[in-house]
C-alpha cells in the first residue's frame, strides 16, 4: 500500500460530534530512522506525534503551536512532540534505544516504558504566557492518556485511539494512525448513547491499520449510523524548523562564561537538534563571534 500521511476532520449528528482521523505511517517511520528508535520507542513516538498533530489542527491561529510532553519514571523516561495547525509535527524520545519484554497481551509495552508520570499539554497562542494543562499518566499507553487529559483538563468527553505497527524483522513502521472523537456540549442523550455503542463495538486502531483502511473509512466505522460530513483534509509532515541562526541564538543565551570555556578548548563544538538530529558545527572562531554578541 502506498502512503501519504494526511488527516481528515469531520462532524456528525448535526455537528453534535467532531472527529479527527489520520494515517501517519510516513511520520512514524521517518522519526524511527532519524532517531534510530527501538520498536517500543518507535511505537511510543508514533502514537504521541499522531495525537499531537491532530490536536494541533484544533488551534485557531496560523502561528499557534502545541506541545505534548510525557514524563515518566520508566526506562523510556519520556517523549515530546510539537505541532502547528497546518499538519507539521516533530518529536523525540528521551531514551530512544529502550528494549522491553512485551506486555501481558503480547504487544509492545509502551505503558511500561513510560511508567508512572505526567502528560503535559502546552498551548502557545502568542499570548504573554502559554496555556499549560497537566494530568497524571492514566496508563502510559498514550491514547488513554490523551482521553484522560481531554476529560480532566478540558472537560471535553473524548475517545482517542492511536496505533503503530512495527515490522518484526526489519523493525520498520509499516502502519500508523489514529482518531479523536469528541462530543460537543449540546449533544443529546440519543447521540451519546449511539456513539457509546459504536465505541463498544470498535476493536482497535491496529486492527483497522492491518486492514489498510483510510482515515475516512475509519471514521465511517466509528460513526456508523450518523451523518458524517468530512469538512477538511490536511497533509501531515515531519517538519523541523531548526537552522544555524536559531542554534547561534541559543548559544548566546548560555552566557559568556560558558562560551569562554568552550573557546578555550580550541576545538570545534557540535550541537545536535533534539528533533531531527541535524548536527551544527561551530569553530572556535564562530564561538568568538557568538561571544561578542552575547549579553
């Protein structure tokens, strides 16, 4: 099957329900290659980026950014993803090489990898301070943690499903995607009951991925019996906006004392981007120029 990652937005039940569904195989596989991720780390980051990029498209303004961060006491330690409203997302795992035994159901033990901790959502909407919401990890499996966040922090009844399939032999991501279904405040009892019945019958995102269903088909399964209207389609991309100027500005902020120590070593200094692993090299002469501009 040929992939080009995209997401669809939809409404249903006379706009009492809003829904999002995405295919993110290329995103997840690109992140796996760039970061050299183990299977469990690839699954964790693929899920996190999928949920984050769908949340990103909920924002209103072109320059708005959303960051979702998981911090845990498990061996994976945590992960972070950042997205805008245009379908661009990037992310990384703190310990990308973690290996663990499968969980009791035989699947990748993402919850065990993260352990106990928190999920934090940071919405940067150009205001003086960003909006920050935080909840304890519900399971560490990512989808349930998004669902818990929407319920507790945003008081929005939601169902989130996320899945990543990793090929056992060459460890590549062969499919990834997910959905977010949300009830709006004016949803009536009949709509709520029907949606709950649909969700009870739904198996899992990975089953849908194995069947090579599109995001549109996924929503039609989840929202069977409703009038589903696709309102938008957004292409998704792993996008990192790092460049040498940004790295230079970051180095200026570390202080003249630290820069002096780096210059005294009289050797090239490498800075690697957390998100895309691109390496920027600064010579002693580069560092001297940065030091001159530092406050």
